[in-house]
């Protein structure tokens, strides 16, 4: 395959919205809704406060909204900040084949651009889906070798997707789309070493910003390599030890990565999800109250204790690394959203009392998305639940109702209920919006 | 070495201007002068026109000047554009150990910042030298493995240097300097695949911009890894197959990479420099005129013909890849600056006539910076010159007079002579400037 970049660029340029199957469009809408909830919900994080304090002096005209807040920045900075907000809780979407969080780089780009230049909702959704395809296909081509080296693939692959989406909105021709991918690719960056620091959420934001800039530069005739993906000194050789270009060009328009996107129901590392899922199911089936419970016994994949074995978390962030806290809070509150990982909940006496009754044992023959939960009540009775596939997995995806509950939980924490509800409805009907800028306008705090 | 990043950051934070030997400061001044000439001279290139057209709509307030032009952009965008201008002719400085072009990422950062916040000339020069040290030492640690993979080391190492220089101007403490290096490092990027396209000069510009942003983010407490250089998933492992951290931390404050900077006397690939040098020497020693010459015979390193063997160049750019044109133009004009690579000179009948009399033979035992030139005159007499080390090499550096001639040639092409001369004098006395913003203000075109 000698013309991988051209092949991909041509597909993006030639794509018509009508070519995209309805089910894929609906997957796109769900991804966008989930992203919007995460971005609005994460917008008050101190990561965002600090980024805004640092970059505000350099922002251009107030072209685009900072979601969940009052500020307006230029398109590039707005995309950067919104991309950070959407990832800062680690609660956004996951393309499970590559661990890419697809929406951050792409949605942040197209939503910010839509406020600056007339864009219909269908155009936005179309560009978003194409961007996700470009991003995830490039990820597929180099995963896992690329990730194993230490690259944060959401940033490194995301910048290509953002450029493709931005270029689609700008109506670039084939040559300029190739250049946009090239200008984007030569900015591809982001180390996994940054996990656990504010730089992690910087990566999807920077990918969005750099992708938009790449498309605008290409629009003006700013040249680049025609072979950024496949050249011996291009992306797939320089940034990976293995590669399969057929993952990029094979089945374009037939196999859709957007349809494989998944969503986290719980605001913590995915390995605890089966345990939380089982606890919430038992709670709801039996109307459990904390006082009823004598002990909770979990049998889990070994990774659970390795990654989330913290017995006595002191802060909300530490709570995310405690399977004990997670299950206790889930039984008491019936959820494990961002709120259940607040400092107050982690320090709550009732939660701590139940947490101390949770025991977990690792078993090699249990899968990562599997768990066995046994709850022994004070009256001696025993409740069992075997979670074969946690909610949020591809085998048991979150349904629209669950996505709405997650969105509401996140958005209502930041926006008044009526505004959060209106924003949710705009997301659902994005395909029919005459002006896609309505999305961002509905997502801000009115002074 | 477990704390490479901290060690380097601490050195930058603790450095006092008085610690820098006078000869190193003078090397810094020469680097700055050479950079300024290149940036002003390159500012009218279509690469710059296109970048400005694309990015102007997103620029913030007019905080900093675009050198050689009339526009003012925000600090970040000004650094980006000026960094591109300074590299677009491939005529800027070279750290020969790593092929880094040191000044682009660093000078573009500090000169743009100096217009936004009060900075003395000594502070600017100090930050510039520290930035070059950080950049070149990180380069030394991973060269040549890192470069051989396909990374454009000026961009990848430059972003660290830009962050260090910007952080020094902001007065960051040790922790924040570490974060600045981390935020910069996780943006490290740029493929050699982009050589020959406009993206090549984008790399130093982006490094300057991203380094400044990194320092400002760190100033606001935006966190990053403490170990971006040495961590298993950090820069030196992810982006190189070999590394020597002692190159970063060994002899800090004793060995100065700034003093090893070199400058191109001729606006073309360095392999032709010995031939041009010898031709100009013979011309000046003997007052040669083109009509006197029967033939020119060169014996050169094989790379010369491989890289610059174009017999009949049609454009200025092609002229840079023709040892024949280069020698002919040099004999006629006594120089091989940007002007001698203009389309008009390449198409000039006198130049073409002499070009056709130039013959070049490759010899394996001739070094890259060596050449033998034999000019046979119409009267049968023969002139010989053996260039052991070309002008511009470390063994035979350009003296101040040659640097001035180069600067004047570049700057006077864009600025009125009096303004170009005044700018040159400001560069020479940068150390004593009360307000380093004078530099940028002197380098713009007054409407």
C-alpha cells in the first residue's frame, strides 16, 4: 500500500452524509451526548481553571464557548479547553480495540468550529463520525505496539481525526485534506508518562486544537508531505514498531469504528466496573440498606487488586483506586458517578463503615469484565450475583436511558436543570439542527 | 541517573547571568544576530504568508511583532510565525553535533515574550543561552538514534529549550520548571518526512509556541510528570532507541553547547560549502571575471554529487541543489546568499554560461567539509585552491565581519538600510538593553 494517506483523505473528501448507515449515525449521536455530558461536567475542575488562567491572555476573539462556563475564546483555544474538560474525569468514551477515547479530540474540534462558521447539525455529525473513523483506524493500524512504546494514543491518533473532521467542515479538496493530515501528523504527540497529571487531559485538547489549525493551514495552501502515514519517516514507522495499513484503508465505508464506541457507566477505572455493576444490581433487586449488610465478598480479576486495592482512601481521587470504596458507595447511593468520588462521600462515616465490610479475592480464571459478588445479610441470608460482562462493555452496552442518567448527573452538577435538559435534547436531535452552534450556546453558563 | 529532569530544571532555575563566561555570552549574541537576520530575511516567504492567512483570525491581542512585517499577533502566534521565518531559508544556525538548528525555537520564544512583559536584554540573552543548552544537551543525549528514526530534532528537542527559556523569563521555581519541561515534552513532535515541505519550518515555530505555553501553564500550577526525560514512558525512551543521560547532566555550567553553534555562510546545503568557499577565495584573490574563465574543475566528497548534482536547475530552489550553479553564481557575485538562489540569477545567461563550464568529480578520500578547486583561465594559466575546512565549520568559523555581511544581505532585503543597520547594532549590544522589546520593535516594517 503506497498511498495510504491519499486513500484515506479521498474517502473523507468524497463521503456523503447519506452514505452513513442510520445505526452508525445514531452511534455518533450517542458519542456526542456522552462527550457533552463529560465536557460540561468536567468544566469546573481545577485543571481547567489553571489552563484558562494561563492561556486567557493569549486568546483571540471570543468566537467559541467554553462549555459549562462563562468564557468565550478563539476557536483554537476553545477546542483545547473543551477537549481537556471532556477527559479530565476519565469518564469519556472508549474505543475498546485501541483504548482511544474517540470523542475528545474530534467533538471538541467540530463543536468549537460550528460557533465560528455556519454549520448544520448534520454537517457537524458527519464530520464528527468521519473524524472518529480516521482516528480509530489509524489507531487500529499501530495498536498495541504504538501504545506499548508509551504513546497516549488518544492524543497521537486523535490529532489526525480532528484534522479530518475540521477539513471536512472546511470543504477541503483531496490535496488539501492530505496536507491537513500531514500537518496534523507532524504534531502527533503525548506520553503515557503523563497519566495521573493534568497533562493527560491536555492531550485530547491539544489534538483538537492542532487538528483545527492543520486544516486551516492546509486550506491556505500550506504544504506537507503527501505520505505522512506510510512514509519511512512518517507516523506509522517513526511512532510504532509494527503497523498494518490495511486497518486504515480496508473496508472504508463498510466497517464503522464509530459503532464500536463504548461508554463508562462509572467514574473510575474500568476494572472495578463489574463489581460495582453487581453491587448495584443486588441493591436494586433487594432494596438493600447499608445496615442490613454483614459483609460483601468479591471474587475478581487479579488486576482489580493490583490497580484498585486501596483499603482506606482519604480523598475522592484515591476513592477511584479503591474497589472497597466503590462498592460501598455504589450500594449506598445506587451509583458510582463523579459525585460518589467526591471527598465528602469518601469521608462519610456510613460509607466507611460499609467499606470496611467489603473483602475482595483475586482469581486468575475471572475475566476483566467479570465478577462474582456475594452479599451476606445480618439475618444470615446470602445474595449472589455473577456479572459475566459489566455494563458498558460491548456485550452489554449502556442503553439510552443509562446514557441519559449519566448525562444528567454530570450536566446538572454544572447547569440549571432546565438548561441541562434542553442541552440533552439538542444533542439527541443534532442531526436536524439548522445551526449546530446551538449546541455550544446551550452548554454555557449564562451570567 | 534517576532525576535527570529535576537536575536540569534546578540548574536552569539556579543559573545566574554572571555565571556565564563572557565568551559564551558572545556566542549567544552571535547566534541571536544570525537568527534575527534569518527571521527578517525569511519573513516574506510564501510559507509565512500562508500561515498568517490561516491563523490570523484566531490570534489574540497584538502583543508581539511579526519580524520583517507589519502584523502584530499574540505572543504564542508571534513566536510560531517568527520561528518559521527564521528557518524557512534553511539558512539558520547549526549545532553540528546534533544537526539541531538551535536558535529558532528559543530566540523566537524569548523575543516574542519580551514584547509582552518587561525584560532586559541581559535577561533575554541569559534565557536564550539556557534554552539553547537545554535543547542541545537533550539532543546530545539521544542523537543520532533519535534522528535516525525520523524525528526532526530541531522541533523535538527545541520545545524543551523553549520551555526552559520561557520558564526562566517567568521566574519559575524548580517544581514549576520541571512541569514546564514535562508539558513541553509531551508536545515534542515533528517528522523528517516533512523536509522539502512548508512543515519543516513549522517545526521550530511550533516548538517555540508550545514551549511558551508550557511555561505559562506550569506557572499556574498545571501539573505534569516530574520525570519527562528519563521515565520509561518519557521522552528519551519513547522517542529514541538509545540514550545517554550524562549528556544532559554532565558538566552543566562548564561545557557550553552555545559556544559550539555554527553559522551557514551560504544559503544552500552544507555539502557544497567548501566548493563555494574555494571559488570565492580564488575570485577575490585574482579578481576573476566570468569571461576570463575556460573551465572550473572540482574534486569533492561523493555526497556533493549525490545531493547537489543538478546540472541544469530551472528555479532558485533547484539552484540550491546544484553545485554547478552555486559555484558559477559565487564566482560572478562573490556570494551565495539567498539572492544568488533567486529565480532570476538561476536563469541569468552569464551564470548559465559559466555553470556549463563547471565540472565536478567525486573522490572517496575527500572529507565533507573539504574540496579541491582548479580554475583554468582562457590564457592557459591554472589557479588551485585546497579548502581543508569550509568557512562556517567549527575549525574555521565565520568571523563577526562575515556574520554582519550575511545579516545585512538578509535584513536589507526586507528593511530600509538604516533600519536594518540599527537592528544589527541593537543585536550586538543586546546585553546592555534596558528593554529587550527594542529588538522586535526595530525588526518590523513601519507602515
